[in-house]
C-alpha cells in the first residue's frame, strides 16, 4: 500500500532462472527459480549498486514485492526513500530461495542444496548480466531472521563478492535460539511416528497447528547444519539430541556450532574488516532470544576493532520492515562512497 501517491513507482522485472547447481539437493526442490529485480523510476539498472534481499523463514524473496496491508512493501519503501533523497538509487534483487522444509539459511548444504554457491555465482551473474548493475565493490546483502543469518555468514565467508551487509535480527547463539526448540520437535516426532511422517502430514494439510511451523523449522535447521550422510535418511534430517532424553549428542551439536556466527566470527575478522559497511541490529525483547547473540557478536566485533554499526531497539522479532529505513540507506551510501 503506497504511503504517498505522488511518488513515482520503480519497475519490477520478473524472470525465471534455471540453475545448474540447485538441483543438487535431497528435498526434491526445483532448480528453476523466480527472480524479481527492482529498478528505480528513471533507471534501467545500468551502473547502479546492487542489494540482494534474502528473507526470513517461511518466506520467499518475491513475497517482499507483494501488496501489503497497512504498510509499504519493500519496493514502495525504496520508492519513497529514493524520492525523498534519503537513499541513493539502487537496484534490489528478490530471489526465490524457498524450500520444501519452509525456508533457507543461505549456506551450502548437502541436503538443502548449494544456496551460497548459487547466490554468489549463477544468480549474481544472471542479474548483473541483464541489468548491468552491481559488480565488485558495489554489491550488498541484507536480510532479517534467517536472512539476517545468511547476510552475516556471507559477509564472513564471501567478502570478495559482497562489500556491505546488514544482519537484521539474525539467527545466532544457537544454544539460546535453537536448543529450546528441541523438546517440541521430539514431541512432534513422537506424535507423527517419524520425521518423514511429520513432514508429509504437514504437506498434506489442509491446515497445520501453529506450533508445527516451529518444529518444521527445527528440521530445516538440522538439514542445513548437520545433514545425515546416509542418502536413505529422509531429507537428511537428524537432530543433535537423543530422541528419548533430549540430551545433547556432542559430536552432532558441535557440527551445528561450526555454523554459529558468534562461535566462528574470530576466524573471519579480516573478512569483516574488509567490508565497506556492516550493520547489525536486533530488538531488545526478541522472542527467539536473538538479542543475546547480537550483543555477543557486537562485543566481539568491538573488541577486535571491526568497524560496524550496532543498533538495539525497543521491539520484538515481528513486523520490523520499518527498520529498513535506517539500514538500507547505510548500505547504499557505503557502497557508493
């Protein structure tokens, strides 16, 4: 819903992309993906910096361009910020990264697929080839929740691809955000009889209990961070806890922790120092406990002298698009100066 009708709208370009890599997944997900690219009014993309929007769990990039009640979608927000001079003109990509397990963490996984590889190679090459935008030193990535996790992981691991990143309420401090979900996941398995039965019952619908999404998310995280190497295991899903006592299986849990930004940041400080801009934020009453991980990461970055912006604001994890009014101008200004 456009905030002001006097603001000229940018253009949305939709096209289908057939990946050579994404077919390598154990979920049965398609390798053909919809990509939506925003270009501002009066621009065709040529020479503009490029941002990539990676979304939170249960969403897909194209959802961010849909009509939104009582508020702006992301393109409408971009139109307003650019029109008011608060944001330099920028192209923004909304790639479809949705999976059978309800979302994406945007890293490479034997089970989920080579998502980081796709985002940093095929997807970028297609978009930049079509619109002549971005390029080295002029690319940024941002996202909230699972997308925030993806953004900080890409900042740490792919600094030659991305020159700026914004982690908005991103998953981190796994012991605080994921371990509390394990008892519920075990109860869900016990009710369904198996993980496979749970997922297939979920897919059959026509409705699902509200807490089922949290259990599906836990299974998605398991397939992402520590997929079972046995190809016969359904979607590669195995949990890092004993099924009867919920005690940690240390070897498996340590594999999860190898993907926790708070645990691994010390190995990637030079990469983060090389960025033109790094933004980290979280609500102070985030209901998934993510603020504690954000504080830990912020303090580690501060102690290491890594230049970044940290903002903690009075809100929870939900309905935070208004925060983009601050983070997006920061990213684009850093990319263009």
